[in-house]
C-alpha cells in the first residue's frame, strides 16, 4: 500500500512495545516486574470514580460541546490559574479526550510545512510525531544530565533559525523526571518574545513534584499570549483510562483547536467530565498521599540503582521516572532493556525510545509498589554484574 507521507514516519511508542513483550513472557509462565508503563498503580480516587458512575446512571451519556462542558472549562480555568498565579478565561480552555489533543491540535493549527519545531530529546515520543504529521521539521534539543536534564541552552541557541516557529517544553519531564529551573525558562521565554515564537508547555506532571514546585513558563512576562499549556487528569488523579485532558491557550487559537476537535473526536464524554469536576472540587488528600508515596519509592529506587556498579542515576525532581545512565555497561540501551526483560524479568524502557540523546540511559517507572521495586533491584544488579564480569573476562590479557 502507498500511504501519505504524514503517516510514513509514525512508529509505536516504546512503552507499548516492551509491555507487549512482557505480556508474552507472562503468558509463558514468567514472573515479570513492570517498571515500563508510565501510569499510576493506584486506583482512581473513590469519590471521583463514584461521580462518574453516578453521572452514567443519571443519563449523562450523550453528546456535549466539542470544547467541553461549561462547568468543567470554568473550573479548570479557576484551578489552573490559581496554581500558576494567573487568570484564565474559560474560553481559553479546551477539554479533550486525554492531554494528547492539547499537544497535537495546537501543533496542527500553528505549524506550516517547513516550519521548525524545537523539542526536548530525550522526550515524549508524541512530540516528534505531531511535528512531522503537521509537516514541520523536528529540531531535537539535547537535555543536560549535569543540570538535572534541563535544556542544553547553548545547543538551544545554536539550533534556533529563521524558520523556528514553535518550542515544546516538558517540565517535569518524561522520561527524565527533570524540572526546568527558572533561569532556563527565562532564557527560553526571552527568545520566544524576541523572535515572536509559540511555546507548548507540557505540564501533565506539574502536581507530581518532590522538592519544589515546577514553574510554568506561561507565568513569565509576555508569555501568556504565546503559550499553550497542556495538562490533564491522568497522572494526578490516576485517571489514565478515563481519557480526560485539557489545553489552555489564547482564545483565537482555542477556537481553531475546538474546530479540530469537532471534526475529529467530536467531544469528550460528559460523564468523564463530571468525574473531572469532582476531582478538582473534592478532597486533594489522595493526590497529596500519592506524592508522598512516590517520593518514598523514588528514594528507594534511586539509592538501589546508584549502588549498582556501572550505573549512575540523578534524583528526579518530578514525575515518576528514574533515568539512570548505563553507558558504562557498554551495551546499547535497546539491547540492555531487552536483556533485562529476558534475563532478569524486569521490564524497563531503553532511553533511545525517547530520542537519539536518550542512548546510554534506561527509563524506570516508580509508580509501582516499594515491594516490587525492592524485588526488581537485586534482579537488575545481578544481571548488570554478570554483564560487567563477562566484559572483563573477554578483555585480552596484557
């Protein structure tokens, strides 16, 4: 078959590929510890789930407005604005089935064929995909491990061109867990203002931080009118399968994104939006509790990884991912992830699944129990020790 160019470069997300392999091994009787899938292991809070169930029983199962129910748009505007120290009009809010429409559709609305779009590498695979589908030119910006995986600002400045149209940020980051410091955000904002560029700020992990809040570039002077905030309910409220997210953007752009929603997905389920309302309005204790638990798991995992010879791992500041450097083991990250799954029974993702600059790293998700993390660490350590031993034994004698 002959397909349009816009789909010829699309590939599967690495997490789904590894997850499928892990399931095959489980079907064959193997016990696999899953540290590959980036989703909370806790259930949706009971009061949120009940609100969705009650909404279905009350008959809220019909079409609604493409941009979202007025009630949820109003509540998102108030809550998101309060958390960022900003004021949002509900007309700036567009609700979607998950947060990916808030990434994809603004890109489709803004990026013209040949426009260059800068994005983090390693980074969420959808960034590169949405740029290419829009006809843009992906320009990966490396992240610096020594600066907790913030943008390499020297590389960022070198990669800017007259064709740059859009900059994609992700803080806290998937896959690194890094949070961009204010100085880096101010640098990017100064460039965006000077060159009249757009910014998509993916803030889906903004509530999952451990040491300090993750600032939003939209709060900097002159950035509100050129920033699209992408956020949602999946990670914060353990609602990955509910498919509920949103974008906040200038009104004129919101109107165009609403049209794209109208002609693609139609609308987001009303009962899901009612559950989202309850998530924002109800108690936030489940969110606070899970952040405390993630911090505990993070500390256990990072300490265990750093105890393995040949592995070094910086402390993630947000999200629920560790991104250890495993380059000293002398294997490609893809080979190593496959080996750890087959040999150790631990499913992790290769850093290369997140771009070329992810080579030499692995991504481990600590949205799993401390017990499972503690069970995984000896398996990982044993497999990696054996790799180092075999490498030493193959070295020629002097």
